[in-house]
């Protein structure tokens, strides 16, 4: 692997190795970490994501259950299931896979998960704790994974200029909040760019670190990146590809082939942020089970 690549798979494996001893210790004390997955409908990407998370749980020794509901499930029916899972002592974490059908309010569903079981970090209580710098809450998995990538790759964030591309609730906003906190892997000066930002290129060119989560295929070009900058690609976009059996392929938000030649460090896609999201989900689940025991 080229020297400037940040290997998300290797760093995720490192984290999972650290979690294995914590899981073993919990089991010695009679606590088996448990995680529930809830999927509504048959979205192909959701099937793949939940499948990967189930596999990771099995490999780490975390008990998991998956609930698959039909697309026509009502919001009240989904809320009833979550209430049941909230009261199940075997389960320390609950993950409701996005996207949900349009007739269901994601914010209402995420708010119905107990904050103590909200291993996705989406409940308003955990969001509020993140904004306040309160470490007792659960941090959302993808931005938390990005911070771990930076720290474990030796990327200096103290005083760094960071541009976060995207203002979504799952990555953009919490990413900016984490990086501007006081603490390890933070203390950065953060600019959030979005669809209404004027001259995004000028913001990117001054950045020491770019986190691309804007949802536009290969948006970040080589002429937008300062030589030596660190580039983290969070994007997952499906684009046409005549050479693929399916007629499409997955690409990130960064024009990797061109930007790799400019960047000091860069995440591949796949193999960068994706494995870290799963690792941080399992880390949150193990922590939730530890807190339930204590």
C-alpha cells in the first residue's frame, strides 16, 4: 500500500483487537454485549450494511438480533418495536438502519431509542452532549471513526485548518463539533462548506485537512487540494460504469486517482472510513454494556 494511504481496514482491525479483551472481560462477569439491528424495507445498500455489521458482531463475540420489517410498516408499529427493544435487558445497543420509508419520521424514531442504548449517537441527548463536549454521551460512528483515523495515523489536528464538506446530521455537523472541541484529535479551526457556500475551492485550498461528506461523486479535484494536505473521503456514490457487470460502480466524494498525487495522506474508498464506522459502532456497544453493568 502506498505510503500516503490511511488504511482504514488495518486501523479498524486494531480497534477490534482492543475491544476483544473488553468483551472477554464482560463475559467473565456474566455480561454478553447485545446489539439489535432494525431494518425497514428492502433497500439494497441497507441490506449490505446491516450484513457487514452482523458479521463484525459475530467475529467479536457480540450477540446480535436483526428485525426486518416490511416497507409498509407504520411509524407506530416501528415505535412499538423500539419500545420492546428498549426494555430488553439482553440488548445494550439499538441501531435503526437509515434510510427509513418516507412516511416514517427519522427524527421521531431516533428520539425513541433510549439514550443509553443509542449506539448510533443520534438521540437528541447524545447530540447535545457532543455539542457540550460531554464525553458521557455516545458519539456518532462515522465522524468518531474519522477522528480515530486522524489520531492513529499521526495527523496533527491541533491548530489545523479543517474544511468539512457537507452539513448533514450524520457526518458533517457532528464532525465539525468533534474537531473543534478541546482534546486529543481536535483543537482544530473548522469551516463547514455546503451547497450554498461561495467558492468552495478557495476554502479547500487553505485546508490542512479536508473531510469530504458532501454526497457528490468525485467532487474534490486535485486543484482543490493544498499539497501535503490530509484528505478523508466519507462519500459513497453509485455512478454508471460500462465495464461493470451491474453497469454501475461505487466511488467516493474525492477524485482519488488525481488527489492521491497531491495529498500528504488520503483514505482509499473503499477501505478507508467504512470499516471505521463499524468498528466505532461495536466500540459504542461494548461501552454501553460496560455502563449497564456498572
